[in-house]
């Protein structure tokens, strides 16, 4: 079940009133995941990547370019983030 914060964020987005438009996201870590490049076909770094959630809008960052998860990979491990693999 979606939290009240998530439902409010979705309603605001539909109304074109996103809370992070003017002040930006307020990211906090919320768990992690394996290196997204670590598959049988890739030679990923084998590290882990933090998953971030915005406390204002409830949005998640799973390593998209420009977000904090992507920056983590590029600075900590130097594999996918710097090579533009994801």
C-alpha cells in the first residue's frame, strides 16, 4: 500500500505542482542493490550501489545519470558511472 506521502506526491505531479521543482530533491539512502553491470555478460565492479529516496516527493533514484546513485558508482568504483554503461 502506498504511503500518504507517496500519494500526495503523485497527486501534486499530476497537478504539475511537483514539490522538488524549485528546491530540488532531498535524498536519503534507503537500502541498496548489486552493481547493475554485474551480469554474466558484463564484468561489473561487483560492488553495491545505494538506492536513494527523496523525502519531499517520495521519488527514487536507482542510479540514473545525474542522480546520487550514479555519482556513488562513478566515484567509489569507477566502472559503469564513468564509462556511461547505465
